[in-house]
């Protein structure tokens, strides 16, 4: 077997890993595939005879390609539209991959600057040492550690409520989601305050539907009709909420207020400007 054939074989064995690295950095399956293909073009022309850790070296090549792609994006909004169009190849595969990574994590990663995103993904998710990451992002090792630290704080959230409060909120929101998806009105009413108020952005409701609903029974019926399969729990502005992110792209958020051991208020946010102002973090555990 020639050296090139051996390299191609080892590349093929690492392809799923490399695609996973690229997907977490780019948030798009089609772009991840493009990044992996570009990386192979670079690898196939390189001299790998002195490379001791080929898998690690391949990871750094893919990371550099991804960093270039992140830096070249004109804007987050344009990228989101491009991803929607570019994902036509296999949207089901992208949905499965997004769910396996964690929709809330993908949403948070999308808000990070390129260098922070690369440093966090490579170190915290793939355990690459900081001295290697530093060469990729062209920073000192100390600065690279700071990049990852800032990203970690965004992912984990700041100002989250106490653990007992989180667990209680989580219990209520999970019960709400389960009952809504099952269309179980009585179960929804059980977790809602009798005077609960639901408010929604105009972008979140069909034309002609009111943006406000009051009372447990009315809100329960509205919730049971939504049944979105894309909603996942996350910390939103420090409290347990729901992010709606098909294929990892944020489209809506539900925030909750709690009182008396029940859900006292629900706000459905879908306006782009309001979504950008939210602090979203991954829910612990």
C-alpha cells in the first residue's frame, strides 16, 4: 500500500470524528462537510511522514479550515439563511446530529466569536491541549485559555438560580412540555396557575390569532395545539426556559415565571431583535 493510500485509509477512519469537530464549530452539516472536504485537499498535498499523532493533526487542519470559514461569514443572520438553504441535502441527518450535540449548546455556540468558539470546542469538547489550540487561533497559550474560559462562562450561564430552584423550575417545565406534546389538557392545567398569562410576539402566532391568553384552561388549550418537536430546555436569562431551534438554529424561546409551585406566566419570543438580547446557557445535568 502506498503512503497516499495509507493516508486516505486513516483519513476515512477519522472522518466521522472530523465531521463532528466541524459541525460543532460551524453549526451546519453542509458546511461541516465542505470543511472536511477542504481539509482533505490540504492534507492530501502535505507531507505527513513526520506526523506522530495523525488524528490530532487532522483535527487541527479541520479546525483551521473552520476558523477561516467562521471569520469569513458576513453576518450571523446571512449565515442562518444560507444554512437553511444549504441544508437541503439531508435535513433529517442534520436534525439527528443537532439533537445529539444538544440544541441549547449549538444555540450558545452560535453567539460566540470565532476564536472563542474554536478554543472552547477543541478544548472542552475534544480535549485538545491549549498549546496546540494556541497555534490554530494565533494567540498565546495564556490568551487561548482566556478565550476558552470566556466561552465556558457563556455556555454555563451566569447568575443562574440556586440548584434547588433550578430543579423545581425544571420539574414544572418538563411537565408542561410533556403534557403539551401529548395534548393532555388536564395535565397542563395542573402545572399552570389558575390566573396564568401567556403573551407572544406577533411573529410567534399565526395571523388573526391573539398574542395574549389568560387563564389555565385557555392557555392549556393553546399550548396543546403547538406541540413543537424542536423545543429543548435551557437556561434563559438565568431561569429554566425552552429554546426552539430546528437544526440548531434559534427560532423562538419560551420564558416562564413561577409562583406558588406552578407556572404563573409564559412569554413566547420570536422577534429577531428580542432573541439576540437573551442570555441562553446550557441547563446543568
